[in-house]
C-alpha cells in the first residue's frame, strides 16, 4: 500500500466525536461513483474497552475529501447489543440493501452483529449469526455462490467461514470452519514472531482470479499489540479454498499518527473501495486508534495474484 494522506473529514466540531474518529467502513456506488463512509467515534479519552462509541456518516466525491454528517447515525443504546455502541462497521451492498456488519456485545462477549439500511441513515436490526460463542470482524462475500451466502469472521485466533442459503442473512448459518489460520500468515518483520490473532479487514473484493481479502494481523501482548495489514485470495467459486497468502505485510505501522503511546502501532482496516481511476483500490484504516488514514493498493501490483 502507498500511503496518501490522512483522510480529510470536514465537519463542525461536535462533542460525540471530539476525541477519536477511526475504524470505518466504506462503499462506492457502482452507478455514480459516490463514496460513503461509516466511522467509529468517541468523545472521551479512556480505555477503548470502556468508551462509548457512536457511528457517524460521511460522503465523498473522490474518496479522499469527506464531508461528515453532523449527528451520529447509529448511537450507543440502539438495542440490547449496543450498550456502549457498535464498533468497527463493514459495509456490503447485498441485493437492494446496504448490510452493515459490526462488533456487538452480549454481556461482556463480542459478537458479529448485522444491520441493514437503504440510505445509511435509518437502520433495521437483522441479528447475530453466532450467538453461542465469541466472534467478530465479520462480513459476507458480496455475491451468492450456487445459492450459498458466505460469511467470513474471526473466532480467536483464526479467520473462519460459514454459509447459509437464507438470503435474508437471519438464520441457517452452517458448515463453520477455519479458512485462514493465524500461523499461516507472515511473521513480524521486527521480531519474527507469528501473529497472536488475525481477522478480516475490509469485505472481500471480487477480482478475475479470486476474492481479494485484506487481513489484519496482531502481534505482541494484548493491549500492547502491533496491528498490520496483509492480503490473501480466496477461490471465486468456493471461498473456503485459499489460493494465495502474501508472505509479508502490505502495510506495517510506522507513521507518527499510527503509533499510540509511543510503542503501540495500529493500522486497523474495515473498508476498501475502487479508486475513481479504476487503477487501484483505496484502503482506509484506523490509525493509532484515533484517526482515519488512507492509501492505495495498485492493481498492477496484484498482477499474477488477482489479475
């Protein structure tokens, strides 16, 4: 990834996003090229495990300069699964709806939560696909394959995949299995250690040779992790088959805005979209748990892998 700049979010100052604006999902309209973003925001400097999060909405014509709505569109307390708010939204256009995959909470455990919306302003709750165990970092593949819908998600420490024939995504999830193991990803270029955990970053992107899947990988002690980004390619016809895993990171935290407390580097991605030129993908990541940053992944660099 080539870093471009911090993503520019223009808006009047508001209390609900006064402290952090970070992990965001992004989608580009196939018809007019218009970009929309859901971002996570907090208003207090505190351990993120105890901070209240709201989700805000922003718009862009070019994918770089953004105008944000001045009030949150998904507030904490939306339902019983959001006492501190939803976190880390991922957006997939599915049928005629935008489906939003968030981190939700059941008591103290995290789950993949699913909502849907027509306009990214008004939301309906769809449900929690895996109520029995802890899962998060989820999103579906944007097309059904032989009548199946596939959902990628993290069940510590690996990436899992499940499927359903229920196109409403409300029930019937089955055949859950590991698709990418943490130990299969690249070692840290600093310490040589394998990741402590991995997860889906942006929703998978369809390419001629498979589903381009951006992955986050975490290294080091809990709450002192380094988060980096890698990529894999899944089979177009059966995404339970991994065709390729990149042997090194495509993004490692190094910029001052990606470092937190002087030692914790964070690049945590939830969104990607094709650039206006069509020659690259824009990736968006939460930088240092405080900012939204962006960069380009060039399609020419994916030749032989995806093209």
